[in-house]
């Protein structure tokens, strides 16, 4: 089956620093990758959609300058949380899709804690 | 506006008992429909999906879901739950053309009593 990995699985950083999270599709080429955010005991909220080689599309209310997304290849997308603050602490989850109505395959998530 | 509702935030079921988790959606046209499960420390796993055709869909781990157009519902069922089914369950309709992310319901937390 389609496998999506994320690295790191958890990260703790100081306020003001930047953190990069990687999302990789291990056994398929993903036309589109998505980034979600999940607060404790809440649902997933879509942050942005990224297509290989083009700029990401951000959902309303998501700061594109704070959450930098790069989709350099069909198997790798990165999310960089810039100048992180405690309110950015959350669970970040990526998914990858072959496109169309195809199922999205989710990574295991990255727990970010900003001190 | 498009929306999805999972009315039950928490459900407690005895092991071996049957289970039904509710999902209602409000979309202009019938969306594709997904159920995902999220276990502690694990990523979301697809249980089943409905695109068209037979309205009763079989999934993994003994789960099934029935699409009812008249009720705009896609309820998830399992005839006999196991302790390992304790998890968070999300219903996710999808109406995009392939470039849109999923809209998730708020989720239902399933607790299994011994």
C-alpha cells in the first residue's frame, strides 16, 4: 500500500526559531500533497495544498509567510514553521495523493512543541 | 455552505457489542465519502470509501458504511467491536476535483468497555 512518512515525529524548539517538517511518499509519486493541523482533541484542519513545482495554495486564515511550503519533487514536500511561537504548538499531518478522486494517504504526523 | 457533522463526540460501547457512528453532510451534490480512523500515536488510516454504486460499502477491520442519499448520511457500523477499535473516527466528504484537501468532521471518540 501507499506509505507516507514524516520527519521528525516530534520536535521541541525555542520561541523564535524555525522548524522544518518533511513529508515523503515512499512508494509512489504524489501529484499533490496536503498539510493539515490538528489541535488536541480536535479535528484536522487543512492548511495548504501543494503541487510539485508550483506555489502552495493556502487556506483562508493561514499565514503563508509563517508556514512555508516547498514541494520540490513528486515524493517530497516540506513545511517550515518560521519564527515559531507557543501558539504554533500543534500536531502537523501531511497527506499525499495521486490526484483526482484518489484516496489521500496520511503520514503519521509531527508533534511540534514551542517553548 | 458545505459542511459535515458527526453528532456524537464520544461513544462508549462494550466489547463485543455493535457500533454505529453517525455522519451527516450538507453538499450541493453528493460528495465522495470517506471514513478514517486515528489511533493514538498513529497516522490516519482509511477504513472505507464511497464513490458511487452499491450504497453498502465494506471496509477494513470488519467495518462497513451505508450511504443514504435521502438522509445525506454515511454512517459507519461494525457488528462486534474489539478493544483495539478504541480510537478517533473521522468522516470526510470530498467534492473537489483532485486538488482540494479533505474537510473532516469533528470526530467521534470511541471508548470500549471491557
